C-alpha cells in the first residue's frame, strides 16, 4: 500500500461545531478522493480530553509517509494541538508534529478559530510551537474589538505573496460572539500572506495576519489560517476574480496545496487527473540484487529530489538533491547514506520535482 501524500487531521469531528462537511466539499470540488489523494484522521470527541490526537495514535515513522498535513480545529478553543498534559488532552501532539517537521521537506496547513489562543495558554511547549514553528505571536482571542467592531471582516491577499495565486480576497466569517470569534496574531519572523481590511473594505493598517507562512530550517513549511477554512466565505466584491467558478474556500486550499507542491493540476477541467505526474519514474530490475537502475522522465529542467525509504518510513539514502536538466538514470546499489549494505526487503523510492510527487516500491532480494 502506497499512502497518499496528504493527511487531513479533522480535530473537530463529531463535535457540534465540526467542519468536516465544508472540508470534504472542498476536497471533492478539487477532484481529490479520500484514500487515493488524501487520508483523513478523526479525533473523536476531542474536547472530552480523552487524548485522541495524533500524538497518541500515530508514530513519527507512520506520519513520515505523508508529505503534507492539513489540520482543522473548527471553532474549538481548548484541547486542540496538545502537549501531553492530561488536563490538556493527554496526547503529546506537539512533540509528534515537531519530530515530523524535523524530518525535512514537510508542509503543514493549520486552520482554526481558537488554535493560537489555546497554544498560547497551554504551556511552554505549545507557546514555543506557536512562536517557532508557526511563526506567530498571539494578540487576542476576540477579533471584533481590534478590527473596528467588524463581525465578518474582509481579508485581502498581500501583493506579491508567494502562495495565493487564484484569489485576491475573501470574508472571514465571525458572526456569532464566542462561538465564531477567531484569534488575532502577528507574524514573528514569518511572512504575512493576507491582511484584514478596515470597515470600508480597504487595507486598514491593521498589523494582524489572516494567513501566514513560516519557513523552517529543515526545509519544512507551515501555513496558518487564523479562521478555520470552513468559515471562509466568498467575497462578492473580490474584483477581477469575483466571478471565479470555485468558492474562496476551495481556491485557498488549492493555492496552499499547489504551493506545497502537491500538484498544480488540481481543480482543472474534467478529464485532467488530479495528482497527474509531471514525470515518470520506474526501476529495473525489480526485484534486484545487488544493483537496480531508477529512471526518471522530466517535463522541464528544475530541482529534483530522489530518496530511498524503508518500510518504517525512515530515510535510507538520498540519490538526487539538486538541479536536473534532462531525463536520466541513477543506480542504487543497496547501500545506505553511510555506505553500509541494507538488508533484504521492500523499499520505496520517492521523487519530488516542481509541484509533483511520485512514489514506487522495489524489493531487494539476497
């Protein structure tokens, strides 16, 4: 079984204010199929503090198979991403996510109305995650008081930002006090991708960030949306892109996934297969002993990585990490990164290049 590249962690499943229908609709609109293009993890009854988060249910090696992690906390403000304290959920999600990000080349999209508020008040490790991994400083739990009394402010994409390409503005729904308030945060060494408009709908000079990008030294990236994706509404006055056929919610998800390199084919006309490969990848002989050749066919020159993993998701060896100009072939002689011989078994080879990921398996038989 080759797992999809994307894992969606629905941390509000079965809660009265869950967001699964909105997220599922966005995936469906992009042509993404559960179990094929993405997997879903349900945190059942998270506010009961039973510790059902990823930190308790999955190992770093298991998560290592996924390249992108999407997270929704809906409108919850407690027991979101937990630090392992029993009173805070009993699931050490923070350590698990940090270890996953430290694997390198991992991307995370975090959304939720009260996520920053919860992290800021749950302990030193959660504050560190908010500051160092998300690149944010928490300012307020209730948005309306600091945004001129606006319940559902307009959000404007920052000109020249590297993520948003199909959307210029949207509405952050925050209609019901307490139930649908969302956090206000400011960037801390990170990049503001979208800002809140003033009551007139124009840039109002607010320092807060509605959508933020933080790039980590490991090559991993974290994008944070302070309101949950489910509470994003289409801006009828968006301007040149106001007549887009896809909703604002769908376009934000599409742009974030595209930036992460999942695929820039998602959301195109029917007949285009989601996650269609930009390049071909195969190896021969398979099974092999002692050497196999991995061939790749590229669409255009660019940066490419080609890595070998074992069945536990651990990196065995990196064969390519650099610019490639044309189709090519690389040998793997069954050794790890230190030159030692690996044991017989099944291994996976993964290639990433300019917005595409290809994974296949091979067997070393001695």
